[in-house]
C-alpha cells in the first residue's frame, strides 16, 4: 500500500511517500480501505515530535479516516466487511489501508461522503465532548468560541447552537467570520482589529448577561487572557489548545472570586479512559447531521501526494473548516 512516512522528527517537508506492507488485523481490530483522511494540527505536532504521544520512528501519520471495512479481527461484533465507516487512530491514517480498534470505528450514513466523514470525528468529537461533557453547556447560555473558522472552532459553533446556546464567534478576518455566521454564530468579533475584551462585555451587557458563561478556546495566549477577564460568575472556560503559540498562565485569583472553572480537554484521552462515551456521542452527532444542524465545511481536498502541502496550509492557517486528503473516489 502507498503511505506517508515520517522517518525523522521535523517539519512537513521531511515526510516521504513509499510502499509499505499492508497491515495485519489482530483481535478486536478493523482494517479499513481508506478513501479519505482528515488532517489535524496534532499531525504537525506529532511529525515534529512535540505531541503528547510520540510514536516510534518510522511511522505513518494520520489520526482520522473514512472508508469501507476491508476485514475484521477476532471478536469484532459491531462491524462487517464493506460497511461504510469513519475511525480515529493513534496514527497510521495517511495510507491506503489503516487498522483501528473496534471501539474507535463508527458507521456513517450512505449519504455522507467520505471526505466529510474523514474530517468529522476529531473536530465534532472535540466540540461535543468539551461543551457537553466538560462544560455542561445549557440552553440559553452565552458561549464564546475562539478560532471559530478552524475545523474544531467551526464545529463548536454548530454544536453550541445545537445545544441551544447563544454563540459568539471570534476569529481573524472578515471571510472567516462570515463562515462562522453562516454556521449559526449569533455575534462575531474580529479580534485582529477589534478589542476582544471590550466587545465581549458590550455583547453580554446588551443580552442582559453578567459575562461569558462558557468559553471554548483552542487559541490560548493573549486571546485567552482577554476572554478570561469577561467570564461570568460560575463561568466555565474549556482549554482546547494553544494555536496562538503561547501557553497562558491562568490567574487563580479570578477563578476564586468568580467561582469560575478552567477545564482542560483532550478528546483523544477519552478513547483510553472513557471509550463507552464515544458511540452515544457520535450517534447524536450523526443524528444532528442528518437533521441539517451540522454542516461540515471541507475547504481543501488534496491527494495523498500533497500531504506536506496540506500540513503547511494548516500550520499557516490558510485553511478554514477541515482539510482532507483523498485517496479514492
């Protein structure tokens, strides 16, 4: 099979494409003929050797795929050959075949195309888990989403609306904000040119709110510093990542006086510690997709041979929504 290979830690340009032996399917595992693979910021970190988990070199990057079941291992009961599925992986998705644990594989509807499905699990899984499991977002609450035009941020806008929140989308640039608004954001802030803290206070005041009740923040750094000052009493801020480049320090005195919560959220760890939550979550998310409440935005579809370019586009924030590698029609 053709696969993208990381042989040494470095940037996307260090990746090569070569032929590898087709992987074997062990007990409790599922082999998938990959039609499309989602590209994530975590792939960049993993290739650079900077991710939370470090695969042994050489390895095939890629954390999410969609395709058809090619084979099932002993003990697999939920899935069958030729079934259309999406899956999450420890790595190995940027290849013509991939092997996943049964608990990480989820059926997809016949009318969901593979490119959409390939970019679905991590973005929507993160948005759902952060807002429902960690923040306990309630209908009518005021939700701020930063990085709102990225894959995870845009998903959080849609999931927030599906859960009944009033959503403020923060992003940099008119086009990105227009995309967030088209996906349901009630208010938008261009924090490249606007004062984020001041605008958040104004919006909350006009809505009769004491401040931001829930924040979903994959950006961190200066953006986090500004939004954290506007959190309402009892508010919850979910830390998703640090795309802004700086890991912020959280002032404990504000947590104390506001009875606020700063919550870390890494969706991937739920696969290890609470995998029983995943299937019900994706069942609800797929249901929302079928109802038209979720409209995944795939801004770029590139062939496997352009994996390095795909990762560079993501790193340089040239993509909106999801970026997907396509291997088969």
